[in-house]
C-alpha cells in the first residue's frame, strides 16, 4: 500500500509477556503467520495475513510488563513536528521521536484524557500492507470517559473534520480525512469497569465473526460485547488471554440503516 496521508491509521502493534502465546492466539483467531523476530529491535515480530504485513507483536519493555494493549499508530510526515503539536494541544509525548533504523521514526503519546497512541513517520516500512481484508486492520475507536478532551485534541494534531452521530443512546463521533472516515470516538459508559483506562479499540477484519469469536473463547479470550449486526458489519468486542482489547468484524454482513450524523464546526 502507498504511504498513508497525515493522520491516517497506518500500523498497530502490541506488547505481550507471553509472545508465543499471543502468536498462537492471533494465529488461530485471525489466521496470522509471523516473521522472524528482530533481536536488534527488541524481538519485534511482524504478523502477516495472506503474506501481507498487518501488525506486530513484541515482548514488553521493563516498565510495561503486564500491560498488554494494542497501540494504533497515525501517519506523520514529520514525527518531530507532530510531537510539538501533541504538546501544544495538551497531550503528552511519552516517548520522544526515535529513528528505527531505515524503517522510519516513531513516537508514543497520549491525549489529555490519557488515551495512548503512536505516531509513525515512514521510511522503508510504510505501515499496513493490507486493510479491510480478512486478518487485516479495518477500523479503530477512541474509548474515553472525557470525550470533550479527545474531541478537541485529535483535530488539533491531525487534519481531521468531525461529525457527531445523532443517537440519544450513545455519544459517538467520527473523524474524517477529506471524504474518508478514519477514526471513531466513543464515550465510555458505566458498563466499563472503573479500572479500565481509556484506550483505542482496534478492529480486525474476519471472514466470519461468530467463528472468530468461537475460536477466541476456546483459547481463553473473553467476549466483552456481541456478536451483533450493524450497518457497518457484524462485530464483537473481545479481550485476549493476556488482557489486550480488540474487536473482530465481518464487513460483508451488514444490517440496518446507516446512522444519521451532523457535521461539527
């Protein structure tokens, strides 16, 4: 795939105490295969769906043990400039921009509500080689208890326009790049235990949502929501055996009318 435009989700990875266990789980649930680990880069290991790079897994750094979670990266033409925007918008740069060999430059940050995300300035590694195909990334949503902070932050850092879903039951916003929707924002309800921090929920495409859920639960995953039919596809929210949250979605099975949205000025 071509280099993604500024602000587009372009990569996802996660750290696991038990990397081999994670590889078995996602290999079975999402059909991933894995490349060789790279000792010079913290045993970072890429995952492939049908031969295309779609994500990566790695062991945690010393201070992050036991904190498995998926991290979504947003494309940047200049990671240092993006880090400056993050600070100016009230966010925190957790890891300063760092060159990763010839592959690119990364940094880690969080928004003012504590939502962690990554920034990726591509070199030879341009990010996802597939999207919206079985096993590949499809969509993501910021889950936060302080939506007003995220709503102000992300369009200040990236060139997003926003629209609000017209629904009295949920508080949901969509961020667009030009005419392409690239990120959702969901207000966390009381259904989320208070100890669950805000996070970005990453969706991976599957050929059959129910089969993926069955495989996940058989391997120790936990169903948090669904499966349920929506106008966007049939999806379910899960936690893997090491506590990382993610969702699976069959985008070919849609039901119902698309929700109404209102542009946000």
